[in-house]
C-alpha cells in the first residue's frame, strides 16, 4: 500500500493571502537570487574571520584565533550549502531541490549560531578586545572618516588616545552586533521559508514551476497531439480544412407515424381484415386457454353451460 501523501494543491490557500499571490508565480529565480546573496554574504564573513587569525596570533590572543577558525568554518559551510541551492534551482532537479530545502535549515542554524558566538564573545571578552585594539592602534596611523563621502583624517594615537578610541569602537560595535544578530535571524527564517515554498511548488503538478515539464507542453513542442496514422480529431473551434458533404436534396423527413401505423392495431395495414382469428394467430399466447376461455374436462365452457 502506498502511504505517500498526495501532491499539494495551490487552491487550498485563501486567495487573499500574500502567500497565495506569490505562489502563482515561479519561485525559481527568487531561490537563485537569495542563494547568491547568502553565498556572497557568508563568503565575505568567512574571509574576514580567516584573516583575523594571524592578527590574533601576533598579539598573543590564541583563544581569539581559535574562535576565528570556528567562525570561518561555519560561514564556509553555509556558503557551500547556498551555492548548492543555486545549482539545484538552476538544474531544477527534484532530488537536489529536496536536499537543498532541508539543508537550508542547517545553513540558517549555522549562520545564527555564528552570530550568537560573535555577540557573546563581544560582551564576555570586552577587556581582551579593548586591550588588543589598544595594542594595534598605539603608534599606528589611524584613519578617521567623517561620513561615507566626507573627508578623512590620518593621525597617530598615543596609548591614552588609543584606549579611548577602542572603547568608543567597542560601544559602537555592541549596538551593531545586536542589530546584526536580529536581522540575521529574521532573514535566515525568510530564506528557509522561500526554499520550502519552492520545494512545494516542485511537488505541485499545477504550479508554474512544472508547466514546462508537463506532457502537453512537451507534445506541443516536440510532437503532434495524435499519431499521424490516426484521423485528426473533430474540433469545431479549430477544425482542419476537409471536404464538405452537401446535404441530400429535398426537405427533411417528417417526424411522425406513416400511414401503416395510423390507427388500428400497431404494425397492421388498414386493408387487412382484422378479425379474432387473425389476432389470435398473431397472438403468441393464443394456444393457452385461460379459465374464462379454456376447456374443462375436454369440453368447452359453452357446452357445459
């Protein structure tokens, strides 16, 4: 017995919901776009984490170097999953789309876990981060930029100036880390929902995703709707040009009884003498004598009377 559930139907959703309106169009380009964005974003964070390994080792911060390795690995795993999702959507293979759909959950959890690690590390190791920043900024050229397009000032910081600069940077990054974590959670959940919606479209035979793969669409392009040795079907709205046959001359026949069937017994001509013997000969039950007309003891009823 087959226990596989039936394919979903797009008509089950209320027509006023946003999901139903989006479901009417193919989510394939949306999945490709979100996969490319996620892959690029995680790749940038992975490269930044791997670059910080040498900086942390040079300033005697081995625990930060280990954290950078873990963060870089997590971001690379998410990047690979998103690239796999792009390939699955482009190829539109059902097995690959299914694997990516469930792998997108892992990708979202990995990115959210990396965000929590960065946020927790930022607050727990506050003094270590400020100390490392002070060592890096002391005696080095620091560029201060005013706005995105504003002027920039380059200056060398003293130890006190470097400590003040690093504290301000930590306070600014604290707010940024919290906002970044919240945005990451929301965006990850949204991208996972898109992946599952696309997987649902691939299962639904009435969805726009499966329209190019239907038998009717393939036959319309590759081969005719019927074999050539068959007669073409009758289609009044688009009938082929065929030889037309003229109707027979004269008016159509009357819908009624002929003279043979007008009046009298059915199936008998008027000129025929209708008598009891004739009717009896035509009656299939004429040989059977009932109680009213039969014979009792070899004599007729009239004789007995």
